[in-house]
C-alpha cells in the first residue's frame, strides 16, 4: 500500500469516513503509520489471508474497529467455508450477533456477548441475515485454531526452503517483509525481473505449467483481485499502467499443507529452471 498516496487522498477528501485495508496474502503495510493517517477515520481490516500473521508479536487485526478472517478452503484455517469477525466494540458486536441470525433473543445462546441491553437494541433495529457459522463448520475450525502456532512454523520453514532455491538465479525476486511483521508462508508471491520481455515472461509461465507448477498471474482474466476484472460489476475504470506493469511480472503460488519438504524442493527447482531458461527465449 502506498501510504503517501493514501495520506494525500484523505487530506484532499475530508468526507472519507472509512478506510478498508486488505492484508492480501499476508502482506502487511506499515500499520503504525496507517493508524496515524486514519486517526480521524474508521479503520477496517480485511484479514482473510492474515490468520497467524503477527504485527509486533500480536495477531494481525487489532488496529481497526473491526477485522474479518476467512476459514474458506484455501486459507490456513480451513473449515470448507466460513469466517470470523472480531471487534472490541460492544455495540458493533451486538449488531453482528443479531444480524448473523440471533433473532427472537437467540443472542442468549452466545456464551460470549455484549450486555443484554445492547443486544435488545440491535434486535429492534437490524435484520436477521441468517449467516451464522454452523456448529459443524466451527467444529472443523477449532482444532486448526488451536494448533495454528505450530503449523505456522512448518509453513515458514517450507517458505524459506522455496525462497532459498527458487531465487538462485537473477530473474526471480521475492519481496521482503517489514521487520515488525511475522508472516505465514502459505503462499509464494514473487515477481520476475523487469528487464524481461513479454515473450520471456510468457515462456517462464509456459515452462512452469509444462512441469505441473500452476503459477497464477495477477493479471489473469479470472483473478478475483485484478482491478480490471471488477469493471463488470460497476467498479470505476482507472488506467493504472505502472500497477499493471508490476502485476504483469508478478505471480502467486499456493503452498498447501499436504506438500512435503521434498515436494517444495521439487517445485522450487522447477521455478529456478523456468526462470533461468526463459532468458534464452
């Protein structure tokens, strides 16, 4: 995130009330400075990819008024589908409980909840959306929450392994992390040298796919995060040539927990081979 741009934007547009920050793939901006910039706004955190990621030795998601976490099948906490919302604001918590499906005073079934007065107020003001997590889904998620710290160690050991092998060439680069951030290496994000031609870039991708390594392009027409893919839903049309140039040479690779260290080493060698051989194209 370009915090200088954000600060300028907020200074120019005083009517902006809410700032939503997304910690995509666990990549975290300078949260201390972000909090300063957003001191007069409501800060919300999208931590869908932030389970297990820490900022200053605390689980990411405590800077904003509200934070959301995903337990969908691609995430570190995998319950198939579902997610969590966390907040220290009792009034917001009461609203969330009621909207999730606690109609007719079913909020009383929540073992941890705000004062009943707030829950009663929410019952009279907000609709029941019936989107609460089922007990079956929660039962799947709970043990994964309990053993998350040990699994983070395993994730990061495999991440360090793939980094050490795949970056032996001068083509494949891996962005670093802020020293205050303790990441979780469940995805391998990298980019190729900007000196490559588009033909060499495509050659790299083709070699990876040839050997069964499905590197995902950030400008793919099916990538849910690419800004152009949201235009069909009415998103603003912005020309972002510098952003598009960076994304064109950037890739994402999932590192599922079922992969062994031998699997990771094999994948890393393929990435290194593809990066080295695309230069000859």
